[in-house]
């Protein structure tokens, strides 16, 4: 029997045993671990919807583009979408990302040791996503504090725990912060308000984008560094040929996506691979499981920076709810990795933990040393 502890700590053997899809009592639902079936579920919102009272994020932040389907989803997503296209992302954020990385890495370069999650990955993601939305200034520690409280609240719901008072308090503070930015005439949240979204809707969507952006970027950077520093042969390949760095990042996303699962709810009876899903059933798509599907990725548990199809992972999901900020996350991830890997003698602290988490997976800290 698959346990919550197993899914939170080291889920990959259990996910492989469930493939292509299996019932997990601990979650009270089906878990999809085949890439083909994962794509089918995420691309069919009429049959597998997010619009259900049980959806964990909506319980904490309210309805948003993440928890709505159909016309309502389009109305919530459209005001934000153009700003995060590939060309727009490169033009708007290239210089900001580069200068922010330079500042963060420069601040620790002479220290010889750091928790890179706290000093680079987290602050970078906070600074960039706040800028992207046009929010008022707030310290990285403040925003990360809100994020961690809300993230913990959201993550506990699939494990059967209620939304927390700490998560509600953090969201109330975030609501006040985002609402104050709507007064800015040139901010993205102001544009969303002018497009017809109410304040609560703007705040809910900004929260989803903020915490999705923080989670995706922080987790992407820490997980990729953890993989490279635990596979020195692969790190040596990247250092010998820096053009491999983008694929090294994609390969890390395949093996250990920062957002490990997405939830859907069956609107009607449906056949999914070898099983019949009943109306109302929870269907959890394991993005982590899909990334290790041996029918798509030979030797799936191996970290291989030269894997030719690494980019076929589903770390940014698929279908109508594909990650809005995936181009920005990649831009930040590559900039941060390139700068950090330039540290001479970079090595992982023996006490640095492995990635963990049921919904969001990353190391709680990324402690490293280098030759100062």
C-alpha cells in the first residue's frame, strides 16, 4: 500500500508500480503516472476538471485561472497571458533577470558557503515575479514568508489536513499588498482590473502567478543544482560544454519537477487506460511519474544531460492550464545556474537534504561550499 510518507519522501518506486494508473487510498483517488494518460487528462477539461470545491488552491486563495475551466478560465487567464509569451518574456525580463542574478550571486561570492535556496533561488523568483505583476515593493523574506505559509496550507489539503490559519493570515496580507498595486496605472494587476476582473479575482490570480512563479523557479534552480552536484560526471560534461546547460535543466525538470502533481475531478464516467473512472473521482496527474515513463524515457531514473528528448517532460503541465510563466522560469533558471556553476570548487554540503514534498518537491535547503 502506498503511504503519504512514501509519496512525500521518495515516491518514484511507488509511482512506477502504479503505472499507468492506480488507486491510492492515502489520497482517496486515482494517480496517473503514464505520460500518455497524463496528457489525455490534462487536455480534456470537459471530462477532467479543476472546477471542484475540493480543489486545494481554491480553498486557500479563492477561484482563479488555476481552479476554473471553460469560459471562466479564459476570462481569468486572458488579461495576464500576453505578458508571458516567449518573445515578450525575453524582451521584458532579460536585463532584469541578468542584473538580479548578478547582484544576488555577487553578494555571496566571497563567503565560500551558502544556502542557495535562501540567498539566490528564492529572492530571484520573488523579485522577478513581483516586477512582472507590477506589485509594490516588499522584501523577499516577507513575500517568501507569505508563500511558505500559503504553500504549506495548499500542500496539506491533499494529505487530508485542513487549510491552516497561518495560510489564511498570509493570504490576507498578500491580498492587501496586491490590492494596493491595482492603483498603479501601468501594472499587470491594474490591467487585469481594467479588463473586468474584480479585486478578489485579481488578487487570487496574482497569488497563483506569484506562488506558481516562486515555486517553479525556486524549485527548478534548487533541484537542478542538487542533481548536478550529486552527479559529478554530468556536471563535468556541462562544464566542458556549456551548451548542454539548457538540456541539463530540462532533464532535472523531468526527473524531479518542482510541482509534482496536478489534481483533476471526473465530471462523468470515463475509461482511462485499464481502469474505469467514476463521476466525481479525484484524478491526480503525477507529473513526476510521467517524467519517468520508460515508454518515453529509456533508463528513466538516470540523470543524463545529453538525453535527446528530455524536453518532453510535463513539469509545466499541458492543455489549457499549461504554466503561464514557463518561459520566464526557464530564463531565470538558466541565468542562475550559469552564474552559480562558475563558482570554483562548487560542492554540496553533506548535510544538505534531498528533494521532498507531496505536491511541491525541492530540498528544504541547498547548502553548498566553494573555494573563495
